[in-house]
C-alpha cells in the first residue's frame, strides 16, 4: 500500500493505556454498528521498529477482519503529524515520543494517547571508530535529530542516568535524520549518535561500535498512538477495532519473527536474511497485558 502525503520526566502512560485496554476488552465489538470504516493514519517514520506491527496488521488482514480500511499517510516530523490530527485530516497518528502529545494537550488542544508500540526507547547509541565507550563521550560532540526532538530528549535522559551532564560534559548538535547522522558519524563530525535498529545493523556491520542499547536503560514509551477525544466519542467501536488490530499485530511480531520479516518485505522494506534476523533482536514491541 502506498503512502499519501499530507501538506501541511516520563508520565504514567502505562495506566492510561491499560485503562483503554480494559475499555477495549470489556465492551463488545459491534461490527454492524453505524461506524466509520475508512480510517486515515499518519506516521512520522518508516523505521522497522515503529512500523512493523502496523504493517503486519495490514499484511495479515487484521484491520480488515475488524471491518476497517486503512489509508497510511507519511509526513516528516511530529509537529506536522499533530497538526494533521488536530485539524481532522487524519483519525490517528503514530509519532516518536509522548512528550509532544503531552505538551500539545497541556495547551488545551484535543489530543489523547490511546496506545504505544514500545514502552522502552528503541535507539542504540553508536560511536565513530575512535569512540567505543561511555567514558570516551566526555568532551565530544554527539549528534541528534534536532533540538527538542525525541532523540534529543532520549539522549539527555540517558546521559544523566549514566552520570554524564548533557549541558557540561558533552555537546549535543542537531544533525538531522538518520542518513545525515550516519554521514556525520562516518566523517567524524560527531563522536556518537542514536540510531534505530535497521541503521544499527547496517552501521555495526561496517565496524561502528555500539556503545549502549538505550532500551536496556530507558523505560520511556516510543511509538505513541494518539487520536482526538472527538474521535473516541463519535466512533467508539471503530477506535476499539483499530486498537485491537494493532495490538494483534504487535503480538504477532513478538511471537513470529520470520513471518513478520516477510510482511516487512511485502511492503517494501529491504534487508538480507542475516540482517533481518539480527534486526528483530532490537525490535521490542510491548503489548502490555493483552499479549501475556
């Protein structure tokens, strides 16, 4: 399915998500109700770790089994995705981190978190070929996507937890997307930078060392699924069916790696078999209680 383009410290999210799951599981799914069937979903990343559960749900007909037709839309950046959601151009949005939604909601804007793809940060911190450990980061320049971006937030939190002051001990520099961060790493412009799993697999095979896997340290949600309260109130059955299909996709990724990789290939992801299997070791979609 092709993408269409739209022009345009850690809160208790687990309780929020579990509350919605209780609502999902206790309420019957009435497929014959007069509900919205065509659903527009905006994404800010094509990364395996954030998109694979959704793509598996599409490829295996999990949304169709819930009576839904999905139109995926790709935009660059959380602010654009949130703007599309708030304006009513889309029904659901999946963005990198929760902080953007929380800030938007704090301004009185109608956005609501209803789920998350992972409850840990899925970045790996890679060094250039002369920076191989945390001690080697001090006094160096580290690359992030941009000031205030989720990678910036994640790196600052990670460094503080490891006893490194992100304001004094290192310099965090806005470099841009993963391709630009990889180029900066290769040229020695930055000593280290965070990367998503598919970039980690490629770069470690080229000899760049993995300094730390942030998912081992940061229990912070990534891949947040949001909507408007208006959508939940107007289309409660559609909202439950959408989330149920996505959760089943997450569960499938956790328990069927080979078939999940095939689903990824089916929507255009490219990697050889060895890289794909290694990649899956970094992908950790967490489904909370429904998957246990």
